[in-house]
């Protein structure tokens, strides 16, 4: 008998997902859940035909050259800036991601971060925990209203649209957005959203949320110049990817109160956080957990596993990033 194909699961995932993979493959797991270096990843992929990755593992030309037997890499995320998709296509390696299953959960968190930022939840909790609350004051931690305000969305894919729906229909917000391409009129009408230029978005939004994919073009899409265009009373929330915001420029703007507050779930160079962000009070910081409910994270891991199973056993994929590999 031919031995069963072997795959790697690069980070610790749910046991039931591992069990579904072991029905088809020999599975090498990273139970310690320590992020592998590029050299360690290449070593662990020797003799493997598939890998389940997270944002911690980069699949690029160097890795592909070192692992010629690799056929599929399934990212447990909707974003895939850790994949060099053209290099993967050239090497005949399929890439997949996990769209849709995390849309509503991530939108919930994005809106939670908007509200926490606007209403100064982190500042007020730190104040209380430090034992500083000894009287009530009319303006104590007075923040900004969310209901009836202007919600600006940069990036209007699935998650952006889900956030727009919450803002318009749940909180009576005026929704404006900027995107690489404008939505169909029917979708705009359903979301009660208006397309504006990026400059108009920056100037008009009371609460600006970033939901665009990371790329070379979107690197530091929000930097010092863009922050300078925002209202001094505005808030900025990033649930997209680190690197879209210039974290150093944002920390300086927060310290100088050039915008009111920020909420960040993603960071440049994460899990490291720019030290200046840790010293300003008017920022809400969370450790990349926008999709972190048990149900959603299980669904993400299972979709990645199902992609690997489908491709290696049937030559198809559920959510391919480069379907031309399948057709080749």
C-alpha cells in the first residue's frame, strides 16, 4: 500500500478538526503552539503535501523552493497577506482562505470596538481599578455619541458591509464609505451607505473604521497626513491588518489630542505593539481577537481543513485564492 499523504498543521487547533484531517492524512501538529520560524517551517514541511497556516507563517518563494512537494496551503483567516499568491501559483501550489464564516462575528467586534473607543471604556475602567473614583462629575469620561453620528468605513467588502448594516439600521448612523470600487446602487440602498472620496471620508467621519485588506498599496493608508484630515473629535478603529495604520504617527496624534481616541485590534509587527501606544490613555487595545468566538474559530479551522481535504482527495477547493492552479 502507498503511504497516506502527510500534512502539517502549523499552529494548535481544535482536536475535532485534527480528527477530521486524520481520516485522510498523516498529520504533524504543533501542539506547543509556538510560532515556527521560516527555517523551522521549511524543515517541518519536508515530505508534506499540505499545510494549515495562520498569519504567523509566511508562504513565499523561498519556502516553496525549499518544499517542492507542497501542493496546498490553507490559511485559517480571511486575510492572506502572509501568502505570496503569485509565487504559489507559479509553483503550482493552491492557496485558500476562510471568508464568510467570520463576517458577522468580526463585524460584531468591530462595532464593539467603535463603542468602547467612543465611550472611553478602557480609560474609565483603568481609572476605577486604580482606585481613583471618589466622586461623580458631570463631564467625567464624557465621550462621543455613536447613535446618529457619521460612520466612515474604509474598505467595503463583506465585513465592511456588515458593519454598515449595524450602524445604519441599528444605531441610525449616517454611513459613508470609500472602497477601490463602488458598490451596486441596490447594495448601497440596502446599507443606507453613500460613496465618498477618501479625503471626504477622513474629513466627515465621526467614527472611522478600517476594514480593507493589507497590501503594498494599503501600507500606511492612514498616516500622519491622513490623521491630520480627520476631525479632532473623531475616533479611529482598525480591525483590518497591522501596517495599514502608521502606529507611531497614530500614537503621536493621540498624545497630542489631534483625534479623540482610537481602538486597535491589529498592529504593525504584532504581537509586538509600538511602545508609544502603550503609554497613551485614549486608545483601546485588543490582541487580534475580532473573530474570536469559539463557534467562529472552529468554523474557520474546519473550513481550512475541508479545503485541504477537498483538494488533496478530489482536486477541488471550497474557497481557493488561485483557482487557476486547480485548472492547470
